[in-house]
């Protein structure tokens, strides 16, 4: 199992939109970006002992600007880039499916920047050949 490959793979998909993705925390001052963190998933071994299947929850915290329209565009762009993405491979890690829940408004910070979050379920195949 290679968590670095999984995080890199998801961040790369997000950054194809032109927006920066960090992990696990957002930098202090940047706007129009997001942070990815992984939750606790579960694993299942295949009959072939060199293959492990995992379902891993991931969480995106999206920081926009004080402009709600710009922030919703950012959130929708990231959602559309990830939702129902399948068969993405990096080294020995294959993401079989990424499915996203509808983005949720989270809060405004002290600088009036708007935050959204997206909960993601990632189905992964790990190979140890």
C-alpha cells in the first residue's frame, strides 16, 4: 500500500483544473485552493495475495474568496473533475473509482473567505508484485 501515490494521484487530478491542492492543510494566506485529507478506510485482500482492495474516504476543504460566485465556480470545477473518475494509475496504485458527494457550504473565516467541503469515496487497487 502506497499512500503517497494515492495522495499524489488525487492532487494531480485536482490540479488539472488549474487550482492548487495541498495535503493535509491549507496554507495560511492562499485563496482559491483546497486541501486533501484521508480518512480511515477498510481493506480487503483478493484471492491473489499480491492485490489489496481498499475503500478510503477522503475529504476536501475548499477555500475560495469572499466572492460567492467565484467560490462556487471553484467548487463545481473540482467536483466535476473528480466525480465518477475511474481507472487512474500511478505506479502500483490504481484508483478504480472516485465518487463525490454534493459539495457543502462549510463556513466563512475571519477574512470573509468562503469554504466548502466535498466528501469523497475512493476505491483503490494496490499491487505488491
